[in-house]
C-alpha cells in the first residue's frame, strides 16, 4: 500500500511538472528557431515554399503545425512580419521611399491593406 501511495505521488508530481513546463514553453524549439529565421529581413521577400526549407517539414505539414501552435496561418504571419518591418522603416525617420517599402517586402498595396 505504501509503494502504491509513493507511485501515485510520483505520477502526480510528474504530471504537474510537465504541465508547468508546457505553460512556460508553449512553442517547440524547432518553431522558435523557424520564427527567428522568418523575422530576418532578408527572408521576408522569399516565397513560402522557400521559407519551408528552414524546417525539416514539408510545406503542407509545416503549415498545419504552424497553425496549431501559433493560431494563425503561416502566410498571414509572414504578411504581418512584412508590415511590421515596413512600419519599423517608417518609424526610423530614415529617408523612406517606395523602394524602402519594397525592401520591407510590401509589394502590393492590397496585401498591406488586407493585413492591417
């Protein structure tokens, strides 16, 4: 009976620690690394298929996992990154031209307005 009680305590402690870890680290490491690569300005102009090569997953499976963990599609996330980068360029008060906005990878005004 004592061994059973001890096993139950270990089981409950294990479940508690796993839950605490999951709450403090909601994103897997591969996803954190992938997002860091996405956020690099040089990668903002690449198509989604090219960006998928930064992971070990196929395009379809990566999009599925991304949506599961981030609650947004990969395409919408990338559009938001492009808008944030363009906004950063504008906030820096640099001599911003249309070429700079394109450097932020906002190539179509339709994308810009839809994402805002």
